[in-house]
C-alpha cells in the first residue's frame, strides 16, 4: 500500500473518531438537559454549579 494512502486512512480515521466524540453528549450534559426539561431553567443553573 502506498505510504500516502496509509497516511490518508489514518487522518480519515482520526477525523471520524473526533466527529463522533464531539457529536455524542456525555452523561452530565444529558442530565442537565433532562433537568431543564423537567423542572426549568433555575434548576439548570443550580445543577450546573453542583457539577463543578
């Protein structure tokens, strides 16, 4: 396999993995969204402070 093609495959894999990690929210983000939908904005601010 040509060396340029191998480097392109590695770069494509890195870009795909990075995009997937950025697109999928973590558990703390899902918790904050759920709290906001359930209770309201004021609770969101309190929950965000407790996660720090």
